[in-house]
């Protein structure tokens, strides 16, 4: 005899989304259900009466619980959009953020399209900066450095997916893998949060690698290293671009000037906050 429960129809897309939207952000619920179904987000809206079978419901339920517990959507999906790409990410990498695209824009302004520059990206993580520059300047040779072998594996996979052969990856701490080499531009989104900042225990930051977020008591330890050693690795007239926190512009400018950089300036992000400080090697 078939029970009543056995004959109940499988829940539809619209019902699952309605319940999930009550727990997490609606857009996040849509992304997670689309991922669980192996479909696009737009497919959901065209098929809101589609019955979702048990296996997909179980996948969605697990993703929903993890997101409700605070795990970042980017890690649940294993991907995050950056520039014009859809990059792989993992808990070994920082999640690329829109404000970092401002650093890419500023770097491209200093890299004439017809040139074949040498570029270094320090602390590459998922490879976001290095890959964006390599794609927009295909004649460039880009060297991406990270202290995490797991992060470099993700960055290499992203480069392979995008078919970018003009990027090289090296394991090491800041300039250590670059001894004796000079570049035309060095870019970095280093850790810049204060080690005791309470935000590190909140939201998405709880799940991201602390080594890619925090840097000493004032958040500036990594930037000090880059400011102090960067001139040894730039050709005359070459540029250094560093992303930092919105309250750190004055401090970062002071570090660069003290280290001998010229044409030091801080550029704003799209929300009109200090975000990227630049310095030039005396030429």
C-alpha cells in the first residue's frame, strides 16, 4: 500500500525559494538553488513550477544550512566573479572583492597596451589581479607570488581555465621569490586589517584565511615590507600599487615617502574612500 507521504509531489522551485528567502538573502537563495540543480539563476525564474527531486533538495538544504551559519556564498559555490571572469575560489584564498577592480584599472592606466611590461602581483590568492592584468595586456609577462601553495593551485587552475599562458606562479613570501628581478609594475592587495580587529570574528571574514586579512597590530606590517623592499625590484620609473583599508591612506603614503618613493598619491574607490596608494620608482 502506498502511503500518502509517498504520493506527495516533490516541492517546486518557487516553494523552496520562498522558504529559503525567509532565512537568507533572496539573491543568495537563488544562487544556491541554481548551484544545487546545476542550472543558471535565470533558469529558476523560467521554471519556478519545476519539481525538485530529493537529491537536489538535499544538496540545497546543506548549502542553505551552511550559508545560514555564515559560510560565504563564494566558498559554497566555489566561484566568485571578478573583472570579466568567473574565478575559482576556496577557503585557501581571499574572496575577490569589487574594490580590487579599482586597483586593476589604475594599473592598466600605467601599462600602455602596445608595451610588453613585466608585472608582479604579490599575494595573488585566487590570481584575480594577475589574471586581469594578463588578459588585458597579453604582451605582458606577469609573475604571481603567494605564500600559500593551496592558493597558488587555485590561481593556476584559474589561469588554465582562462587560457592565459603569460602568467607564472611562484611560492614564497613577498619579494623572496623575486631576488635579482625587476619589473615595470608591482601590484598587491596585501593583508591590512589590524590583528585584533573584531571584524575578523564576524561575517564572511570568519571563514577567510587570516593570513590574507590581518597584518600586525596596526594592519600595516605587510605594507611596510612592500614599501621597504619594492624599489629593489622596479625599473626606474616603474609603479607600485597597493590596496589598503579606507582609513590607511595617510599612513601608507607616509611609509612610501619614507622609503624613497616619488609621485606618491592615494586613489579613491567607487564609494569615494581611500583604497589604493601608488608610488613611483625614481627614474
